């Protein structure tokens, strides 16, 4: 094998990995694919297997650099995610090569852009979803550069990255062929980087937030999820909550606590929770403070017959099934509950359960509480405070899904409350990346964010993606501040991932044309 091509593959992986938040140099993303595109071009008519093999090396390096921190919770999960997505990305690259070989370089490169976007959308929706490596996420620490995400979402960033890489690849090809045109192409590539940044800076400097606000208290309890969190009763946690919030700085506030803050397992019966002594005591305490709470909790629902159980129900024994929910609730004038609906693979759900469970059994990882798979809901519930302020209750992993969260906005949410427990990942880059990606949601939807994390990092993020206040990782504390409200519906909030839909249409046309030409129709 040509050592130069192997070197190019390794360089591509390093460039992509070292561009990634929160430690990377983002501008490397604009040339990350160039060496790999060169590898594909050199091998296109020689060996499809070598293209797959060398692209696999590049994507393996990228996945390892960006996702290694999963090992803090599960070695198997990290290895599985890294290998699976390296294989899938390599398959995308081989498909692009096959199209280019038959239809030519121009259609092939258009196909690559469209197929990659289709692949990213597929990643967001299948049951092995791992959305960290969407190319548009690479700008989460450089949010000033992508304020136009309110029009395009993260797929706009993916499109930008791929187009610029192709321009620089064409310039590199021209240089190798001693074609003086490479200077024009290189200049055009620089302009393609610069123009969206200039547009973004203009939007950023001219954006004004609404002056309407709500007072919030964000609590970070800093409880070790492995050794402390699930060994206490909810009444014990309630006593601690009262001590934390006893002074008048928590009066007249919306108090936001993390995912599964009330962590006793399996929680409360879903249908009777608001009649429990626990809820009555909590509600009475908060009413005396003229405050409300948005908090994480666990629920369950029992079924005594296979006729009324749901598709997500866990079998316990003969004539007994149970649904387990990772949920949130708000005490207000209404009974308001939301169930987490984007579940962590292998922790909260077994993907393709009907197929895999007979083969693997209950293969969920034990992260405290119960190892049963969770149930979800179909709609995005928006909570309403006593003062008619509407808030989106987003639980943990859900914050990585832009179009998913846009449904909250269309349902009237005026700000986003993200409650999470990032302690599973230890003091690694993981919790920093999850906080960073939240900034993209603020920009896409133009909503302020109140983020409450069990062990950190809790934060307030404004509508421009600026992080205004934080509580550091592994520190117990709280934030009392204002969250500004908005009722604006951005273009992206209204139309979602339209770039994907356009890409899918073009992808299908080229795909069908490939087979038509191949078969000489």
C-alpha cells in the first residue's frame, strides 16, 4: 500500500478530530476531508477495498479523538460506537467513490454532500443514534461564526464544511497538476470561509433580546451518580432540598433541578403522583415561598394484561408488565409531566428491542436505579407557570437534537430548561461537549437556556449562544438570575431540517441516474 496515501488518511482523521469542541481549532474542519478526498481520487479506479480501509482509518481516528470519553461509563459502549460509526462513515465514502467512478467527479462530489447530510439525518433518527459527530456541531465553541443557524440549523454548518473542503480539494488537485488555476480556487475557498463569518458577525452584533424575563434558581447538587445518587429516598432528598432553598433568595422563583433529582427508584406511580404525600408536602412548601419547581423524577405504570401493555413495556413475570419513565414535572395550576423521549442507547433503551432482546436478553447497562428500558411520549409538552410563562422541559440527551426541540418552540415555549446528569462521563471532555452543543440550540431557536446539571456544568445561555453564568464541574451550588423570554419563531423553528429534505431529493435523483446509466436504460 502507498505509504503516502496511508499518511493522508491519518492526517484527515487528525484534522477532523483536532477541529472538534471543546479543545480543538475549529478552522481545521475546513480542510479535514481534503487528504481523504485525495486518497479516494488516487484509488478510485484501482481498489474499492483500499478506499474503504483508508477512509475507515481516518474516521476511526476522528471518532476516537472525539468520543473516547464514553469509556468512563462503558468500555463496550465506547468501542461499539466508535467502530460502528467509523464503518458507516467509510461506507458513505465508498458510495461516493462508486458514484464518481460511473458518473464523473462533479456529480460524485454533489452526491457526497447530499449523502453525508442524509447520513447525518439518519443518525439522528435511528435507534443507535449518536449525534455528536454532526459536522455542524464543530462550531459550538465558535458560536459567533454561525449565528445564521437560526435559518439553517446545524445542517447549514455541515453543508458549509463540505462545500469548503471540496473547493480546497479542487485547489489542491490543480496544484498537483501544475495548473495555475489553483490560486483562484484557493482564494475562492478563503472567501467561502469568510463570507458566512462576516454575515454571522453582522447578525450577532445587531441581535437584541426581548426585555421580558422570568426569575430562576438553578440548583447543582453535585451527587455522585455511581455511589450516592440512587441510595436515598425522595423524602430524604426533599428534606435536603428544603435546607438548600430555605432562605428568601429562592422565593418568587422558578426553581430548576437536574434530571432524576428525585431519584428514588422506580419512582412513583404515574397516575397517582399528584396525590402522594411527597408531592403534597413539596407543593405546600413551594406555595409558601410563592415559587415553582421544574425537576427530574422517575415514574412507572403497571399493566396486568398483555392486552393493555404498551410496546415499550418491560416484562416482569406472568401477567405483569411495567413502563418506566425518566421524566420531569412542574408544580403549578396544572398537572404537568413530560417523559424523556430521546433515550441513551444501551442505558435507557435496547435498540430494536423486538429483534435484539431474544438474542441478547436484557443487555442494558446498570447506571443506578433500574436497568429496565424506558418509555417515551410522542409530543413535546410545554410547561406553563402560574404567570403563564411557557418553558420547554428538555431532558439530557434530547438537547443534541435540533429539529426535535423545535417542536417545543412551535408549541409556544419561551425559553428552554435543560435538566441533565452528566456525571456518568466523569471529569472528561464529555460534559463540556454536551454543554457546548446546547449553545447551538439557543441560536437555532433564539431561546435562552437554563441548564441544571447534577454534577455540572450548570449554566445560563442567552439567545446568541453566549454562556453568561456557570457552576463548575463537581461543585455544589446554585444560580439565581433572570432568563429572558422570547416568542419569536425562527426560520429553522418553522421549517426544521429542510436542507436534509433538499439533499434527499438530489441524492435520490443521482442514485436513480446511477442505476439507469449502469443498466443502459
